[in-house]
């Protein structure tokens, strides 16, 4: 097959050379026409091949440019999304810090700001670790609050941090009362990470769903008037000595990032420092 192809190519080349020679010598008057008959199809095919090659190359080059542009646009889009997330996070942090500063300035107590650096989980948040410790003169049983309400108390002071026992810890208990009815009782943590309000029944005006429960200030550990949570369900046991209510915490212990440690001052009622509709 290769020999045949070479032979055919040689014949075509010879014919072309012969016709060209005859034209130059003037031996054949129609040599130019004969040469055109032979060469025109070849030139047409070569021109088509050239155009097709250029078209394929142009398409490849455009496709490659489109890929590069798409990659650049994807990277730019990812960068803009990351910047948008940073801006959103910064705005949220600024909002939290403004609320904390507002609370700090309105409290008639000495406070110290702290940042939550760790959480102990066990199906729910059992404790929090704040970045304040012995170097900051933090004392054990220091009350810890947030703009939304009461967080808990310091139970372990370390060199550069302290552990906060949150209200939902089963070992936690806080004196409290219902704002609307002034019904006194005790807020206790439960193993499932919820709060239970234990109170003695009172004649007239029982508890209602949505009632706000705040710290009572009894015992001197926590100031009075700090929001603890709102009544979610009521377990009315009739003539029993104690009744119970499930309370939704005012503070989301899984999301809180900044807190205030109450470091000094008389433990007076601070309800006016917290905005509530209860």
C-alpha cells in the first residue's frame, strides 16, 4: 500500500511537471487549462483541510480560554463568598459585643468580660470554660451572666481559665420567682439538659405558659432579677406540697460566646438592666 501511494504521488508530480514544461515551451496551447484541471481539486482539498484545521484550532483555543475564565470566575466567587461570611461573622460579633457592653455599663455591679473557649458536651452542654482564671483574681462561685440572662457559676478556677457550671447541670440549683405572680421557687437542672421550676402552690393566679422566671437574689450568690427562662409546661399536682414547671432557658448555652463575671458589689436586684417583656 505504501509503494502504491508513493507511485501515485510520483505519477501526479510527473504529470504536473510535464504540463508545466510544455507550457513554458509553448508546445501545448491548453497546458495551463490542463494544469488547472489537475491542480484545482488538490488546492481545493488543501484549502478545506487548512480551514478545517484552523477552525479546530480556534475552537480548542476558545474552549481553553473559556476553561481558564471559568476557573478564574469560580475562584473569584469562592473568595467573595468567604469575604461575605467574614463580614457577616464580624457584624454578628460586633452586635454581641455591643449588647455585652450595654449590659456591663447598665449593671450596678463590678464585672469582668470573658470569652467562652470550650464546652463540655454530653447530649447537652454540661459546662463552659471561660478565658479568665487565677491571674484575673476570679473567685470560685462567681456568678456568670450574659445579655440574655443567667448562665451559671464558677466551680473550678485554673491558672488561665475557669469552669462554669451552667444552670442545666443536674447539680445546679438557683432561687427564683415568677415575675407576673411573684411565685417563689427553685430552678433545678435536669439530666436531659432542661430546667425545672419547683414551687409551692399559692392561692389564686397560677402559673401560665410563657411566664418569665428570674433569679430571686436569695442566698447572696446571684443578684435578683436576672432572667432565667420562660415556663414551657406546667405539672399541676393539685394539693401536693410542690408543683413543677418545665422552663426553657433564656440563654442558649450551645451558642453563647461572651459572658460577664460578677466580680464585686452588693448583690442587689438588677432586673432593670435586662430588657424583657415579662
